[in-house]
C-alpha cells in the first residue's frame, strides 16, 4: 500500500469480547494502529468516524499528511446519554458507539480548530425502521438529510463558521491528493423541520433528529 500510495481507511476498533465496548477504539490505537504507523511511517491512514479524545491525540501526534480522521455529526452533537434518555433510543445507536461528554468535547475542539487532519465523514446508515426497532437492532444512524445542518450548528456554536468549508470540502480531497469539488452548496440560517420519516417501497427510515427543528438549511447552487 505504501508503494502504490494506497491509503488505509479503517474503522478503528478491536472486537475482542473481553474489551469493554467503550474502550475498543483506545485499545485498537494502542495495540494495532500505533505499532503499524511506527512500522510504516509513510503509510497514509484515515481513522474513519473517530469517537474519542484518544483518537484525537493520536492523530495530532502523527506526521501531518499521513494520518487523518473523519468525524460524524452524531459524535459531535450526541454523547452516550442520548442512547438511554427517556428509554432506549435505537435510532441513536451506531458503531462506534457514542461516548462520554469529554470525548464529544474533544472531537468538537479538534474539528473546529482548523486542523487539516480532520474532515467530514457521515457514516450515514439508512436502516429500515423495523431493523432498528427490534430485539437485535442494527447499528447505524441515518444522518444524511441533516448532516450539513448539524455540522454548521457545531461550528457556529464554537464561533468557527469560517473553518466549516475546509472541514466539509477541502481537507478530505487534499489529504487524498484529489481535486476539490467545484460544485457549491448554500447554507442559510433558515429554520426547517426534519421529516419524521422517509418512506420507500418496503418500509420507512427514521432520520437523525426526526421531527425536530434545525437552524441551518442546505440548498444546492
């Protein structure tokens, strides 16, 4: 992969049953990824949808241009309490699982800092409602309809809207050595209501923040 300049894109968690669910990312970094990067310092790596301050510190400790990370909207606006408030919330269940508030805060700080090491990665998962609301529900949050609105919310709160475009549109292609997209999206401070569901031929899909109001409305130019 180093020889062919092929990046390693990895969901960075161990899956050993003896490792606590909330520690799987941290243990993966310590036992697998850190040794790998030390062995192959020219290997380009993207940690997909990171969730912890451990991942933030690891990415920031590596040589810029060789290790980066994507961050989802859910891991920027939700913490693990969101899984249980008011009863079990299956539509907030994803993998990697939501973490403590201190980890969410670390992610927000990282993405709004202007660092080129972090960029958008929604990990959007449009599972049918029946596969989410069952005895063994699927992991994944359908965030595609609200992702840009939520990213804008996060950056606005941190007074970092001037850094949003790079996070969403520049850092990713720059890391991969690809041309930046020349299409544009306009974000307007226009309140809108997220649909309760999206219906398709054999069922329906519940989006993230279903039925709630969001402040930023994305439209294509």
